[in-house]
C-alpha cells in the first residue's frame, strides 16, 4: 500500500495548493519521481519481510503527513494578516521537506534490499537530480549515502550478473523436465467434470471447427474457479474437434511464466519427448522457429490456458503461423483486456455462473452419485448448491468437505448456513489460493479499490456513482493530469470488472455504462480476508464478538463499516481514533422518530473522538438536526447526512461554518424518504457554501439559499461537476457564473417556484453553463399544478446531450424546441412530464436523438414516423398503461437496436414484436425486443 499512500499524499498536496494558493510543486514532483521508481516491475530476491515492513513505514509516514498538511493548510487559509500567512506557509514547507526526506530515506533502505540493478541505477540518477531539493534539509547525509552507493555499484552489478547466470542455468534445468513427467502426447494435466454449459460448448465447438480460413483466436473469460479450463479441456478432448485438426497442443501460462518453458511445453505437446535433449540445447529463437515449422505442417488447434497479461501474448504470438487452413487458438484468461487484445475480431466469450440445476447436478455427481444418502440430505444439499451461487470451484471444495464429514446431518446443516465462510476457513484450501492469485496480480492502485468492497454488506447493490466519489475521497485514484478523477475511477472499476473480480449488476439503458456492481460471495470472502490482514477495514456486525477484532484494529488510515443497529456499545470499542472513514449501512425505517433521534444523538457522541475522518456516510440514519460537531472535521472529503427537524418550522439550518470544510469534495444532504412532503423541512443553505472550492458533487433535497444576494464573484466553485436538487429560484446569472465547469444539473422544487422562475425568465440563465451536458427538471407532484414553460432555444447550453423531465406538465407541442438542440442524444420523460393523451411529433422531429424513455405517462396515441427519429437506437417504455402502440413506421429506423417494454399494455408489446419481425424481413437485420 506504499504506492497508494504516496499517491494519496500527492493528491493532498495538490489540494493544498488549490485551497491555499501556495506553490508546493517541488514536493509534488519529488514524490512523483519516487512513485515512478517504486512502480517499476522487478524480481525481488531480497528479504520480503523487511521489504513489507518498510512499505508499512512509508504508508504510515505518508498518511500521518496528509493529516498534518490539512491542518497546516487550514492555518494558512485562516491567517488574518500577510505576516501570519507567510509564517504558516513557511511551517508547511518545512514540514513537507521533512516528510519527503523521511520517505526518501526509507526508500533508500528499501532499494538497498531490493535486488534490481537497473532500478538501483535509475534511482541513483533520479535522486541525484534532486540535489537542489535536498540541499535545504540534510544534504550531507544524502550525499554520504550516494558516495557509499556509488562505491559499491560495481560489486552489486557483478553479483547481480552472477545471479542472472545461475538463474538462467536453473531455468534450463527446469525446462528440461518441464511437463515430461506430468503430461504425455495429447493428454491433459488433469480431468475435471463438466456440468452444464451445453449451449456454450456447441457454440465454441462451431467457432473452432467452422468459419473463415484465417487463423482465429477464440477466448474464454471469467473469474477464477468458474470453469474456463474445464470447458477448454472438454473442447480439446472432444472427438469431433480432434478429428478436425492435424496438430493439437496445450500449454498453461500462469502468472509467473518463462517464455522458454512455454515454447518447450508446446514442442513436447506436438512432438513428444523424442527430441527433448535437442530442444534444451537450443536458444529461445531457435525453439520458436522449430515450433513455427511444426505448426505449418497442417491445421492446428492450440489451447493457451490461464494467460494473464498482454505481454505474455506478445511473447509467443509470432510462433503461430497463419496458413489459411482454419487453424485456431483457444485461450482462457481472467482478464477481458487480454482477451480483447489477442482477439481476431470476435468478442470473447464471457463465462457465466451455473444456474441452480447445474449447481445441484455437479454437487450430486460429486457426492450423492458415489454413495447412498437418506432423503433429508437431498434437501440440505440443494440449499448448499443454491448458496454456492453458481461458482463450480466453490461446489467442488464444499463437496470435498462434505465427503469427509460423511452422513452427519447437523454438520451438513452447519455447512449450509455458512457456505462462503467454510470455503475461507482453511487458508490452504485450493479455492482461496486460486482466487487470491487474481488479487495479488492487481496493480498497486487497484488493490485498494478492490479491498474497499469489504466495507459493503454482503449482497449489497453498489452504485457506481457513489463508489466513484468514495474512492476519490479516500485518495485511491492514480494521479492522471489528463483525466478527471471520475474518469480515472470509472476506468479502475472497468479494470476490476475485466479481471472478473467485480460483477456488473445494472447498466445504463442509454449507453450501456455500468450503473451498479457487486461481488460473488466467495470473492467477497477473499476481499474481507485480505482487508483484515492489513487492518484495512473494521466491520461492526450484530453476530460477532467485537472485542477481539477491535483490540487489534490500530492501523493508521483504517475504515469502519457499521452493519449493526447496536452502535453505542460497539463503536467505543474501536481502539483507533485515527480511523479515516465511517460508513453506516443499516437502514431502520421501522424505528419511531423518538428512537431515531435517540440513535442519532448517541452516534454523534460516539463520533466526537474521530478527529481525522475523511469519509462520513450517515445517510441511513435520520438525524434530528445538522450536527454542529461536523464542521470541526476539516479533513472531510465526503459527507452524507439524512436530516429531519420537527422543532423548526422554517427549515433545517446549515451553519455558515460549514465553509470550514475546505477539502470537502462531496456533500449529500437528504430528507427522510418515508416522510410525507408536507411534513419535511427544507434545508436553509448559507451563501458561504460557495466558498468551498474543492466541492465536486453537491446533492440536495428541498432547499433555500440564505442571503444569496451577498454571494461574492470571487467565491468560484471551479471544481463542481454535479449539482443535484437545486432550487429553481436560484437559477440566476449571479449563481451560474460561479459554476463554470458543472456538467450535470438537476433543478428540483415545487410548482410555485417553477412558475415564478418562468415569469422572471430565470431559466434563460442556463446559457451561462457552457460545460453542461446533462439537465434534469423535477417537480414535486401536486394536484392541479400549472404547466411549466420551456425557455427559448437559444438559452439552452450548447453542449447539452441529455434532458430529463418529471412532473413538469409540459404540453406535447412544447417538445418541438428540444428537437432543435444540436447535440441532444437522450430524452427521458417521466411521470407527468407532459400533459395530454396525444403526441403528434413536430415536422422537424428529433434528428440527433439516440435514446428515448417514456415512463408513467397518460399517453394514448403516439403519431410519429422514422423521419422524426432517424438516429434512434434505444426506445424504453415503462408503465404507460394507456398507450396503444409504438408507431409502426419505426420499422424504417435503420439505427434501432433495442425496444424495452415493461409494465405496459399488451398491445404495445405486440407492436414492438411486429416491428422486430418486419425489420428482419425487410432489412435482414435484428432488433432486440425485451418485454417484462
């Protein structure tokens, strides 16, 4: 975690420069150079325990430094005179010099142990270039180190080269014996039972034996233990497949591979052991030539099992000639990126989890088919199969355990109640060893992102927008000056999905982007185990003894996940006051208001000793007022609260002192959803909120802005990306000018505010939001509400791509304005967005629209043609019970890909099927139709 800690420290320095206006770039660049060296790949042959200890030291120094930088930066901001400000800045610089030197000195120790000659030389060069920086501190000590290092560099090079020669000889010896004892010609290393996946087997069999004459790479992708190798083995040994190929070979690459060994294994697989001695005497280039010549002799099938990196494929791909005889390469990998990289154009096959019937069949074959069990064991066995959640490796491991237990029904029931933890109990069990490979192969910055999933409860749906904000607040995201934090976070999530460690649960119907994700239970157990191993997380649950875990929970920058309603007794047991995050996941809507108020007061009392929190998420607990102690937590980057007040008829006051939270990136203020609108109170926001320059995401419920006339032009929210729940009354030019980079805006209020805003032409001020791409208008449902009127075309931002309306009661003909927006790609019309039963689309239509969603609308007749929606790709209709049908002329929309109908009249679904059939008949293309 050393790299993650240094990266987080760099982000904190960057933020300090932004909030103070001070130049700390030299410190930032020095840390950047250290990270560059630390990230260099190498073979470590030194003392691993000592290296791990030094990594922990680096992380501890970096994390403590972050908290101190925050504190000293706040003193710079609050200094009342230039003299005091200068003094505070000087202290900040002196502290940073000490921190960077401390990290640098630990890095020197680390490099002395790290046996990588080229990296040592590079580190010397980088550090030598930093002489001017070190001169301000203890330069003599630094130069003394370098003199000693330079004096010994020759001997280190000689030692390293000697080791390399010994390493090469040992590898040659290994290669000579590689797989000779364990494999014979055209045989497999081991035979696994394949259950289910019949359709997938036939599809892949067809891809391998038929199709184009060119060489093709067919890939199977999936998480560890899902059955990729078993499926590949079944295909490799299938009699029909065998009859189609003249030459067959199979090799397992794995994480740690040697190109020479891979080439030898393939040669032995093709020719057998007869030329083993000849091959051992040849170099890698000669071996590659030999293999290529052999494969040119006929149509070949090569199975490359368990490949991990693009580099591994680059090392061997030139050995496979394309002789236009329908040769094939079947590849298995956990990484989608690797599969796509090696692909011949076909999309890789994503291995699915087994369904219940397949899971039960596999468990039955492993246990019940081998012995006779009483009927009651069948029912428990089916429960176990269900709880394995379709992962074959889990079922095989559990089957092995059950076979040892025998016919003890109580023990079977105990296994059924704790399937995932049973798999994780034995650290040497094959299941966890196999899955742990995926974690240890992750780049440093992705490990922290992966471990963060340990905070979320089992089977919790994790929304990507929230996850992105949390990762950013924690400082996990790799610094990339060409991308925003949100872009870096979403790429990190994609990397975890591609590596089959995280599953996609929901995608956007507009562009297919990930909306929600989750983890298989066994992967989550691995995540928890690895997180607890380094004290990354402390989970408070109802069914645990907290004393033992809390006693050992003392690492700096650790996180607390509250998944228990009994917090008052559990939270004080946590020994670590330096915890950086507290997230509460227990939602208790059944509690009375008095009980909720009691819980909130106890929670606030327990929180007072956690002074360096960066993340505080209490949105699942209803607070009876905005807690005054929150404003003292100036390290906060993420704050989410749910507040209700019954004592103040005017509203919930947010104090001006909230501006002390200068580092806050995300602020979420919500009202309880279970309470009726008429009983909830608005948030009264201070104008000082515009002084919080680091804010990126501001999400609100019903609100008023206090003294908005006094907002100063210098209070610029330059970093704000998303503003949600903004009152229509404050959509003024003076406010919008302070939001130059906002990309998403949701305007939310009661109908009266919209009417006043329309009369005052407030929405004309939208033109000031040059960067705005997504705009939502939402009005609270009210009886006999007056329709909203859209502003003129010229007032809409020029870059607007997505528009959404809910409760606005627009006239259908008003939508003609929206069709003229030059970049509008998505339009969502929700409940009461438009009034009237007939929608006759205007002559110009929506020439650029790609996505249209109609939800809970009282629409009967929809009159439109393909000319009105010439680029439409996706049409979603939900709960439009009174709609008769989709315009039949949509048959001629050549770009149409999907029609999704849910909870609507049967005639709508029938019209969608008719369009689907006619498109297939007329154009020979296909449109996906989903009806639920």
